[in-house]
C-alpha cells in the first residue's frame, strides 16, 4: 500500500500576522509545529501582492525545515527568479488574480502550454519538481503532460464545496471526475496530488483515490487550530487520511 503524503499550507498564519503587522503569529513556528505533527511537506504561496507570505518568510522557512518545501507561485518572471535562487524541492504553478480571495480554479494549461515548457524546464533543471494546479479535465491533464511537468495537483474546491452544501449529486459528479482524471494522469506517468478546500468531512473520499499520492491542506487546519491547536488539527487530519487509505486498498 502506498502511503498518502500530507502537505500543510501555512499561508493563513501569515494572513493573521499581517492583519496587525508585527511578528506574530510566526509562520516559521507554524511550519516547525506542522513538521513535528507529521507533515510530509510545507506549502507556501508567494503571491504577487504579498497578501500573506512575504519574501523573508520564504527564505526563513526554506532554511529551517527538515521536510521539503513546496512553493506555490504564478508563472511570472519575478517568481521564476525567486524560485531559481531558492531551489525548493517542489514548485506548484497556480493561476493568480489580484481580486480573488483565494485561488478560484485550476490553471488553464492549454492556452500557455508552449510557454510553460521552457519555464518548467528551467525550474526542473535547477532541481525543483514542478507540478501544475489544474482541474481534473482530460485536455488539461494532457496539456500538463506535454509541458514536461512531473506532477499535477487537482483542484478539489468544487467537490469540497458540494460536500459542505450537502449537494451529493454534484459531489458524486466531481468525485467521478477526480477518479477518472487521476487514472489518466497516472497512466501518463504524472505524480498526482490534490488540494483546496479539504476538510475533515471531505477528505475521506479523496484519500481513497489510489492514484493520488499527496494532499495539500491549509486554510481549514489553520482555522481548526484556533480551537484545538495546530498539532492536534494536523494529527486528526492525518488519522482520517490514513484510515481512509487502509479501507480503500
């Protein structure tokens, strides 16, 4: 049985810090706590507008971890230069709009696949494994494969929203898309990850998809940490994931 990895996104620890300025709460401390709680990697998104994670966070966290760092970023020249200097273990390319509250969907790889080939090649030649954050759509998956990226991360927001609303017809349709997409991606040799909007209630069925090797979860766990602490919120998610994985095989 292949274990399912858990990446913890700590962006919103920085969101809280930035609401008042100063140094607290410290994203580096959150990264260390997540590492101690059993996280397999730490994810941070350096946005163009620096609304949460800032440049100094990126380099401090990268230098203070034992587990890998996954840097989410837009495919821009500015971000590429930062990633080439940092050389994180993983880079996930995501769509980004200034007006959005959070990432609203997957990257439209089809429209930029030729440009992405060279962009991704530079990063992977520099030692970073590149993934693309996409919808579980056949054409997007094939375009992602064409770019030379080694992994994809499926946007799970629509499934998780349907579960939250109790719309089980929509949830079933979204889950079917995730299963079909994961099988296709794996058949093409892509490593399959998933993330966005995942909660304790929505993680089980995603974790049971055998081709998925990694989940990246952040906002929900940072929110739960207010009530039960960050270590406990992560440990609970890990337990649900592991239980689901055992049942699925």
